[in-house]
C-alpha cells in the first residue's frame, strides 16, 4: 500500500519505515496517524516481515504532534477519545506486532515522537539525537502516549520523573549511560549500525525471534518468577516443536550457518 506520510522500503524480510514529513520535522498529523495505524495494524498478520526499522527523513526523527495542524480535520471516534485515542492506539499496535522494531534516532524525538522511540524494542541514537517528553511544555501532562509506562521501565522511576516533570531534553550520551538507548554512533553511521543489528537478528530463527519479543514483553510485567517461567516454558516447547529448531541444532553440530524456513 502507498502511504502519504511514511515510506516503506522492503529489503527482503525487513521493512525500513521512514517517517516522511521532513519539511515539518516528521511531526504527527492526522494522515500520519492513519498511515501508521494501518501499517502497524497489518503487521500482526504479516507472515514474511521479520523486523521493522523505523527512522525519520531529513533533520529529525519526529518532533511530535503537529500543533499547527491539530484540530483542522476530524478524527475517528477512537473509543470515544477522538484523536487522543486514535494516536494512542498506534503505540499499542507497535507493541502488539510480533516483529521487533528498531528505532534509529537522530535530531529531535519529542512528545509523540519520543513515544515512537520508547515503544520500539531497540533504540540506536545518532550523536545529534535529543529526546524529551514535550507534552508538559504545552500545559499538558507528560503521562501521554505510553510514556508513563515505557520510560520508567527503561530508565527507572527517578530519571523518568525528572524528564517527565520538566520536559528537559536527554541527549545521546546520557541516553546511552542510562540505558535509554543501546548504542550511540556518528550521524553518518546510523543506518549502517541499524543494518549490522538487522544482520545479526536475521541470523536467528524466525519463530525464536518472535517468541523472544513476546516473552520479553510478558516478563517485564510478570507478577512473579513463576509467571515469567510459565511463558518461557510455553515458548520453548513451541520453538522446540518447530522445523527451525531441528535446523538450528543440525547447523550447530555441523558447524555451518543455519538455513531457517520463513514463518
């Protein structure tokens, strides 16, 4: 499908998703919500898509809500919450899709754009990256678009409170030191860093990769060790019954790269 505000480049089993409103720093308008909602909604059933890489065109990852455009067009009912619920559902769909999402962040990632990065599974930052919970700067609460859920789980309650209660920016080096991102690279090397990570992830089995995303998501919120282990046991039994496990074991014993089937 052709989208107006995002560009999807399919590189084999990997979708490279580019937020594509560079003239507006990839800010979020109604059309972008519609495009992202459609794309991430379909991913749950996208059999041959294994990984998504998310990035921004131009000088920014995403500057957040397009305030100038806000309210200029009608939004869907969205459970009775209008635009608020419509956009919020995009982040739910990002977490629900079985494909790992890698965000490559450069320049500003603010407000809802910050939430795109937080909803991803892995974040790699360019040196120019700067992120903030911009909502509070506009007279709103910073508890928005899943930020109050994602951020303390990534960096802890104290730093999350600092960032959310001030709206101050966190830059690349501090983001790396606090675990918000897993890697910082020069801007010119950002895509290459993403490609290297993708190559390693594609060397894993399709079912193993998906089950790892699912299991990790459950384990982070698990009420007990036993609950986390119950998901682990279920996932391992499902993986062990697959042809990919047979191939992975044979390849290990034969000291060769595995040739996994697609899901």
